[in-house]
C-alpha cells in the first residue's frame, strides 16, 4: 500500500483537500473491495468508484498536477496512464452491456410468465433465456481471461504519488468490475443459487417476490451504477487527454 503521507516533489508541499479526498476514497474502497460479492455491496462500491474518479478529475485540474504531467518526467509515463484509462472505459462499457443484456433476458422471460397467467413461461422462452445466459457467461469468462493478461502486462509507473494513486485506482476498478461481471454471469456460488432460484420461478409463481429482488431490481441497480461510473471514467480520460494536448 502506498504511503499517502509521503509527498513527491511534484505535489504541493502542504496537504491539499482534493488529494486528501482521493486518499480517503482509496482507503475506504480497499477496505471493502474484498467483500464486494453481493449486488448491494457491488452497487455501493460502484458509487464509491464514481465519487473517487470525480475527485481524481478535480485533482488533474490542479496546476501542480498539470505541471507534473507536462514536464519531461511526466511525459515518460502519461501514455501508460492513458492506456490504463482506456482499459477501464472498455471494461466498464462491456460490464454495462452485459448487465443490460442480462436484464433484457430476464424481462423477456417475465413477460412470458405473465402471458401464461403467472404460472410458468413458454418452453421456447425458457430455452431462449437459458441460451442467453450461457452466451453471456461464455463472453464474461473470455473477457475476464483476457483481462488477467492485460493487467499482468501492465507497466509499473515510477514511484510518483499521482501515478501511484491512478494505478491503485485502476486496480480497484478492475477488481470491482470483475466482481460485478462474476455476479451477473452467475459464476460465484451465491450467484448460482440466485439463478437456480430464478429457474424455479419458471415452474411456479410462489417465489415471484424473491426472484424480483435477486434478479430484476438488482441487475437494474448494477446497470445504473455501471453507467454512472462509465461517465466518470470517460471524464477522467478526457481530462488526461486535455493535459497532453496542451
């Protein structure tokens, strides 16, 4: 873990509120990411990541940071920061699309159940849902495998505090988005139990309220959290690009 109280020469000599905010967000996220396995905890961490990136975006606007990014030393590693920000945008966009596809497949099955009087879904609709789930799981597994390769080959930055903060943030985003993908695809045991519960709903309407809590509402919340985070990630990337262009 980085020593957040050790300032590099490129940072203000006195503690700055914006930098303190970034440090505080990083500490809180590090303490909760390991337990980010339920939809509720993942949504909370997505919101925290969004807030963290808003703070980082404010930090990039600081004159001392822009000066550090513009000097010879900063130019040597800013490309790595830009590549990292692009990886985050791509991953978050993929995660949002997976959540959207999953939600749509659930809603289609729900519609089929309603058309059949709330007792069961049509056989063809159940098969379509199962096929959709398998396709999503396959895509997620492939993406996560590629993601491990990307993060493994990621270049370490020099021990400059701003760069260290962004790299630690990148690691946190990867970890939490991976948890979100794992939950949505049903890879973890809890997720498998949840989707198993939903499969029972295709045969009986008795668990309707449980199914809604496990699937539709939670997926909707995760999707919205991913969309909000994506906007913040894009904003941060644009800020970095603006520094390079000046």
